[in-house]
C-alpha cells in the first residue's frame, strides 16, 4: 500500500465534505477546511483553529498542503518586486509585483519554463519542465498580495498572466486558479481585473469563449505579417494569423470583450510602413486596442528596440485609424523582472 499523502488542495469542496462524513464528523467541517485553504491561504493544518486538535491530526495523517515558498525577493529601484518562488518539488518560477500610482499588479507564471519558442524571450530558452498546479498559481497571488500590503499599504488590485509559460497550454489549471481567485469562497477578486496573455493559440481562445470566461484577453501579436511573425514566434507556422483572427472574431462574438494586442517594435524587423499598415488592417477586423511594449534586451544581438520615430509612426497611424493605442514602459529592468526577462537567473 502506498503511504503517500494526498495534496489536500486537489480535493473539491464536495470531496472534503465527504471525507469528514466518512471520518465520523459533520460535512460542514469540509466547508471550514475549504475556507482555510482557499480564502485564508492556510499552509498548515495547525492553523485551522476552529477544528478540534484530533481532527487536525486526522487531516495530517491523510493529507499534505503542498505550497510555494518565496525563496528570494528582489526589489527594483522603481518599487517593482520579483519573487523567485520554490515549488514543493524544488523547481523555481518567478512572479512580479508591479506598483503604479493607482494599482498593484501581480504578474504570475503558469508553467515552469515554457512550451513555446518565441525567439526574443528569455523564458523560451528554458525547457518546459511542467505545468503549475492551480494552488501554485493561487499561492503566487497570495504572496504578492501580502507584499503589496506590507510594502505599499494596499491590497493587490490586478493580475496578469504574463510571467513564465503559456497559460493556454495549461488551460485547466489556469482556469481553476482563476476560479479560486475570483470566487466569493476564494479571494473574491473581480475577473475584470485579471488579464490572461497568450502568444495566440486559436483552438484555446475559442474554448475560452465557449467557457464564457469573464477575464480579459491579451494576445502577443508582434507582427500582422505571417512571414515576420513566424520568424519571431516559430510555433505560429502551425497557428497562423488567419486562424488567430478567426478565433478572435469568435471570442468577441461570444464575450463582447475587446482584445488587447501586445506589440514590440524591433529595429529592422517590424518598424517599417508596411508593418504598420498590416497591423491597422488586422486591427480593423475585430474590436481591439494595441499595447506597444518596450523591448527588454536579452542576450541576442539580433533584436534591438526600434527608435522613437518608429514608435511615433505606429501611434500616429493607429490613432488616425481610431484604434486605441497605449505605450507601456518596462518596469523592474534592473532586477530582470520585465516582460520576457524571467529566466531564473539567480
Ligand atoms: N506566453 C504568454 C505570456 C508570457 S509573455 C504570451 O506570450 O503572451 C508576456 C509578454 O512579454 C508577451 O507579450 C511576450 O511577447 C512579451 N515578451 C517576451 N519577451 C520579451 C522581451 N524580451 N521584451 C519585451 N517583451 C517580451
């Protein structure tokens, strides 16, 4: 017989209720434990003070609470905090707290490493080791919420799935984590304050639309010209722009939510007029906005941030065509916490 204990956070509320019934207690105890786990973020049975000592011991005999540990915290001069987070099996992922005047955003990881191959991203160079479990994503949010309260005197307000990994390649666990982050018995955060960023997996974008998710969608577009996009994101050979557009149309029809396109402009790669025009044409197909993000240098001389004139051209042409556009400055660069820099360097 295996003596390995079960991670209690893999159990549903119903399963917990049943466990108590079968162990000579009342089923509502299951609700109490569920609340300790997903609302109060408890990591130890002994903290569950409304259970009897005997019952806590019974739990201890049957279950473990696998949880993350913030292994190392780095603070940027701009207030950004990067956590290197150790998982129960010793693997490490990173998450980032990004403060602005009005909000604190958590940038969380969904995989150890990444299953995709974007040529400009440091995380893509790490082999994908495994998917994160729902509780491992949840714990990153709880850890950043604590840090936000401690260092910025306010709770976490927003979450972006823009850390390590491709969330749509770990769909089930990401959705479950969001359920626990947003539900009233969990952290009770509004899904409107959550954004999932995908490199663009059409089949899964349609699935999200069918599932009627309530959070926001961002797509890392970077080029509306197939040939260029394939160069930047080789996986896009098998998930081309037509399929992507088709899935985004489907997304908008079902959810009525505008997508955000994330877009880096690189010198000599996508900084010319034909790229700008292709983007405008793409943007006119489905209601959207464009977020131009600054390139964060990784050690590849083939990629360089385009000059200010190219960015200004993009903005001017997009605005002329009434396509909302924002420019996002990088945060936490001094600690390698910016987009595409998460690579477990330490
Ligand atoms: N896999 C998801 C989420 C993680 S990446 C996705 O691709 O969207 C988060 C964002 O950072 C994406 O828009 C990605 O294209 C961008 N990114 C990756 N490397 C970058 C770099 N070196 N500089 C700037 N942005 C980068």
